[in-house]
């Protein structure tokens, strides 16, 4: 039996905050570029997954989208749409190694995919953890 890791609730709350920012960002395209929206969505996705993993008493090997997919598949039924969207997001930013460092700027057409991805991961978190915490 795994013992939950403390502070998972804070990660959940942080995920909700990034999620709200990502959803609001699409209404302010002069401030939020597609790259910025991608990064905000990615931060929210990371926080949601970390909350799930910590609640289950586990941690991923790293914090790339591919690492989250790998870890999540061991404990969740991960829909193929999430796998495809997170794999796509991971392909746009290879920043963990200097040998393979690259960033491909996303286009405006990618933004709905980023929003759909964070929405889907938020739904996973909600099913796993219950309603999101109240943010005051």
C-alpha cells in the first residue's frame, strides 16, 4: 500500500490556478502568445499530475510530458487523446538536455489543443482526487 505524499493538495490547487489562467489567456491574445499559453497549460498539467501521483504515494521519473504519460499509464486508464496531445506538446519543447535542446514555437492553431489537454488532465485529477479545492 502506498502512502500519500504530503502537500498533494497544494499541487492540486496550483493546477487549478494554472488551468484558470490558461482558460482566460485565450481571451487576451495580445498578452498571451501561443508559446506562453502552451507553457501555462504545461505547468497546470504538471501540477495536476503531481497531485495525482503524490496522492498515490509515487513520483514520476522526471517532469516531461512523456514522463507523466509513462507514470500515469501505470496507475490510470489514460485516454489516447491525452497521450497524443501530451506527446505533441513534448515534441515542441526539448529542453532537458543540451544535446537535444530545441523549442518549436506553437501556432495559434495549437492553442485549442493545449486547452483541451489541460481540461482532460483536470478531469483525470477530479476523478482521482475529488472536487478541486476552493481557492480564495
